[in-house]
C-alpha cells in the first residue's frame, strides 16, 4: 500500500509541473494520476507520427524528445513537459511527430481520462485552449491532416 501511495505522490508531482494542468484542483489531479499508464520509448523511436490519430496525452517523466513538424525540429521537450493535447482538444490528427532524443519514460493518459477532467474545470479548459493556440501559433503544419476517422463500431 505504501508503495502505491508513494507512486501516486510522484505522479501527482509530475502532473503539477505541466502548466496546462496547474489550475486543476488536487482531486482532479489525483483522478488524472490514477489513470496514468507508463510508456517507455527507446532513443530514436517515435512516440507518434504527424498525421496519426491522437488518442493519448503524454507527460515526460525522464528523457528528452524532439517535436518534428514537416520534417524539421520545432521544439525539444524534457521532464515535466506534456504533449499530444492538440489532437485531443481539437479532435484532429497529430500536427507533428514526437521522437525520443534519449530514452524516454512517459506517463500517458487516454483521451477518455484526459478530456473530461481538463475540460470539466473552467480554469484548466481555458489554460488548455490558450496552450493549444500558443503551440499552433509557433508552428502550423503545411499540410492539413483533417478529422480523424470515425471510431470503429
């Protein structure tokens, strides 16, 4: 039991580092932390590729990753930074690829956990919208990727 409480504390601390999630009250952060799933990505491998359907949000626990849009590095991310929100919040395909620059230890949230919590609290929904606008302002893909395909029956 102590080990799972310690793990939850570590996950809560990690989520608190993400600016978009900071407005959330502690019970909401705890709800997100309980839904986290670890993902390990070797150096040089893609977490996802530009144009993929987005179904998860990621937070870097350790390692560094490059955000690659239209074949060029547009940002480098490190521990405590999140990515993947644009496709989830805009319900569109991935606008860029994310490639592990070093071995990555990630925590991921499925859209079914991420969206209700983030959008269900006005300050975090406002921060999320602002974050997406800022990211899209800094980098806009040259090829639109359109809507993701409808879910399979």
